[in-house]
C-alpha cells in the first residue's frame, strides 16, 4: 500500500469505535487513515463479547460468521446459589470479536479508509495549539502523517488524549480490574448468560459466564480498583473456577482495566476527538462498550468530516453535546444505578433473588429487578423508569 503523508482525518485504534469512526468519516467523502498498533485488527480480545441485536443493527447486519452464541435468557445467581432466570426481550449475541472487529475495519476500507497495522503512534504534531497530525513507528522506521482532525480511539489508557492535554484520568474506584478466561469443557445452557454476585465472587462488581457455542464460554469478572488492592481479580476468578468448573480447559486469558464511570468532561479539543474507551463511553453499569463505542465513533467520524467539508475547525466542539444527547445522559443514569447497588450485601442479593423468583417468568423484566433492588432508595426509582420503562 502506498500511503500519503497527509489525510483529512487520522484515526488511532481499530477497535469498534475507531473502525466505525473511520467508516463514517470516509463515507462523508474525506480522506481517512486508520492506524492500529497491533499486528491484526481484533486482537487481542479484551472483552466479554456480548452485545444486543438492537445495538448492532444501526451499524451492521448480524452475521453468523462472527456470532458464537445467541442468547435469550439472563440468569441472576445470588451468593446462596439461588438462580433466577429472566428472558430477554431483545436477542443478545456473544461475538467472535476477532472476526467482528475485522469485519468493521473491512467496512471502513470499502468506504475509502486506508488502514495500516503494526503502526505504533508515539506522538502528536501540533501547531498554534491545535493537533494537526501524529508520529508513528512502522517496521522500525519513524514516520509522520499530517491531518486536520485526529480521532483518538486508543483505548482506556488513551495516550493520545493525554498528549493533547485532555484530562483522561479515572478515579481508582471507577476503574474496574477485570480478568477473563475463554474456556472449554464446561456444561452450561448455551442460550443463557449467567451473572454471579456476592462478596466471595466479585465484590463491588459481578462475574459473568457467557456461552460461546459447544462446551465453550467466556468466564470473567470485574471488581473495583479499591477491592483489587486487597485481593486481585484473577484470584477471585481462580477461586470461582476451582469451585464451579474445576475440569475446564483454559484456552485464553486476558486482563485489563474497564472505566465504569461517566464520560470524560471534555472529549474534544482543537483538531482532536476522543471516542470509545478513550472517552470513557463505556456503559458504567454493565461495563459494556461495543455498541456505545460504535455510537461514539459514528458521531466522531461524522463531526470530523463536517468540520472539514464546512471548513469550520471549531465544529469539532459540537461533539461533546452530540454525545451527551445521544448516550451521555443515559450513562449518567446508569452510573447512579451502579452507585445504588454498589454496596449491596450478600443478604440483599439473596433476598432480591427470592423476591424476583415469586414473579411469573413471563412478567420478569430488568426494570422489575432494579425496581425491587432499589425499593428502599426511592430517588433512584425515577432513574429505573428512565432506563427501563420510558
């Protein structure tokens, strides 16, 4: 590939947010370069890989080649092992992220974006206080590319955002320590996603078991940084595996931080936009970031392209409001709900499971579960209504 040393937009990071940003910018007719530091798009996978069909549909049609399992039931497992099943109203998929991410990047390429892997971005180029390009290392050589807008989709650590002077720091409490095994040789219902709660499983968080077809599953957990200082996430996961699935074969292991908080106060600057984990656009309640990253990426790509075609560099600052209106306000609600259940005791979880179990399964909903869970915190019931009812 013969790359130019100038593009209208340079996107750093080819995860769902970055590839979607590249796609929407290219679709709007501007030149785009997507830089990915790893050898392959979609690798390594640092994700539970679950996403709803309704979340995907605006961006890509579901395809069996990157769907490992289709889920119709959510199982809440209390600390006393009382399991309560809730049927999803929307289909949920557990993905093969390596294939899925590759597909998103390929779509961006078909729209006109150039893509370069093994390109390690190591600096920003600025002029008169505005970002106007990046430097990167490729095959042992130092290179640079100039542009009008840089879109940083370089993950939770977002060095690019930090270099641009944006405040990307997360509070220790909100940065969850997560670890996940992909395992084989376990016997679970492949239509059910399991969520385990309790102080011995995942205090200030939850543990998940997401089917991946056959006898495979993603099994992982997230705990707050404060808890992780006392006992590591992998220690909790190893204990769980020994109790529940001692004969499981561990195929892969990944670990990292998940920013379970509201979006950064500022996600745009002169010549730069942040999206996905870099902007803290993760759902703070579930820790899920695939569809929210794609939403953020689509907005960033569109707005970057508009600022160029309109020849209005200041237009990039409309991104903050656009995100807030689209998903940011909703994430603030999710965050309040997270804080409401943060310190639940094992007894509270056990009683919640017992109460929900008295509701006929056809009437069980996530809204009903949260309403019951927060019945003694009436101020949060309005938030439950906003998310699950209105």
